[in-house]
């Protein structure tokens, strides 16, 4: 069934809360694949040391940085699906409600992960500015609390992968204005063209500065806006009926693998990033076995916990180091080590999801509802 634009109810949506559109569970399932790809990128050397039989997947794992470039357009797509039409006219109240909702979504897990990293740094004596300018300083801590830690500094700080949270927060603060602009586009073809232009502008900047993929963090303004806005326009092109790509879904795995081969051949040319936006649009349209698999209860549950996987996996470095020291050349011990690593990463993510993310979001939403003239509605579609 085509869910584009279908409203579950005709009731008026509370300003700043998501429209009650039909759910997109396949996009929730897609999130865990993106997070897992990032995990493979960060731990590829460890996996290959533990289990040399993973070496054939090295090229695919080294392309895992593209998982972030899948998250950004996915976030823009889902937020446009939920909010763009209901927030097409700017109001301070709806903008404030939206920002509170997004704060409740990202800050609690980020704050807990930040303090876990701080405790580990104290225990291991790694506070201060380390190798490569890695910052575990009081100033960096304060910036992390405010989620602005990569706005003015391109060096990593506490919990390295959290650089993207500051980028997302930047996009969230701009989103109420972006909704006003993008919702004015009523033609599907125009929306698709603007998505292409958004990616083209981003790639032009990167090409002009000859930036390798490893130095893109300090260009987050261009990266997040290019991909986030492109995701918004891709959503509008889809909702308005001009982007039906579901038939491409069966070949999607081959497309991703082909794209993953490029970093080994081209030193990380960033033309692959728009393919990640295409993946989002294809999955949104997907039926058949791809859509069904991504929409299974297991994949949806994993997708709901994927933010916690992303935010906790880097904190598991001591466990990975211990497993590398424990393992030996025997195939069975290597297999056990890999299984133990997967279980440890999954357990950490699930505990953070159950003990921190869910309760904190509930509490923050409840407090926000007490301050609002109308009760907040729970997000009932795929979460970005």
C-alpha cells in the first residue's frame, strides 16, 4: 500500500509536533544498517586482526564513513515527512516545540555517553589534548554539553563519533526555517531538481577545496546542510508523487557494494554521498522482500536502538582491545571473539536505549507537555 501523504487522522496536528502520517518502518530498519556500517568502519582493523577471514570485506568496511552520509539525508527525509506541511508557516511556538522534541531525542544519550567517556579518560589518564588534537578538556566538555563541539573546531573531542550530533543539532535549529522554505515547493519535479542541486552544491565545495574524506568534519556546515536539505526535497518529491523508486530495491545491495568499492580506487572521492540519498528514497518506496525485511519487528526494534549503537560503540574500545589480546590464531577462538564483540556492542546499545533513551525522552516530553497549551503527541512514524 502506498503511504505517501496518507493521514491516520483528520485531527489538527499540534504545532511543532509531527503530523500523524502513516508509519515508514522500512526507514527505521534502514537506520540500524547505517549505524552498523559506521561501527564496521571504526573497528575494521580490529575485526581483521581478530578474524583474518573478514579481510575480503575490508573495502566495504572502509567505506563505512558513508553511514553518516546515509543518516543525514534520512534525517531530513523523515523530518520533512513529519513536519514540513504542518510547519509551512513559521511560528515561534511551533519552532520551540519542535526544538524541544529534537533535544529530547538526542541530548540524553549524548550526555550519558559524554560522561562515560569522561570517566574512562580520568581512569586512563587521557584528559587534555591528545594525539591528533583530540580534545578532552574542560572547554570541550562544556561545548559537548551544549552540542556545539564541532561548530568552531574540527578536532575530535569526547566520544569521537558524537561530532555528528553537533551537526544534527545545527540542522535541527535551522529546520523550522527550512520547513517554511521547502514546503513552498509544490511540484515533485522541482523538489527532485532542488535535491540534485543541493548535493551538487555540496560536492562543488568539496571538489573546489580538494578535501579528502578524512577532513570533512570541519566542513560540517556544508555537509549537513547539503545532505539534510537534499533529504527534505527527496521526501517532498516522493510525497508529491514524482519519485517512485521501489522497483530499484532488489538491486539496492549491489548498488551499495559497488559504491563501497570506490574508496579503495579513488581515495575517497565524495561523489558517493548522493547515492546514500538515493538509497533513502528507494527504501521509502520499497515493497517486496527488501521493504518486508526492513519492516520486520526485529529490524524496526534494532533501528529504534540504532542511535544508541552509534553513540556507545566507540566507548567499547577497551573491550575490543581485551578481545584482541585474548584471541589467538585458532579459528574457533577468533569466531568466539567476534561473537563476543557483537554481543557486547548490542548489549551496550540496548541498555542505553532501555535505561536512558526511552525514559529520558518520556520525561522530557512530559515536562514539555506541561508547558504547552496542548499535549504533545508521541512520534508514531520512523524516527530520524
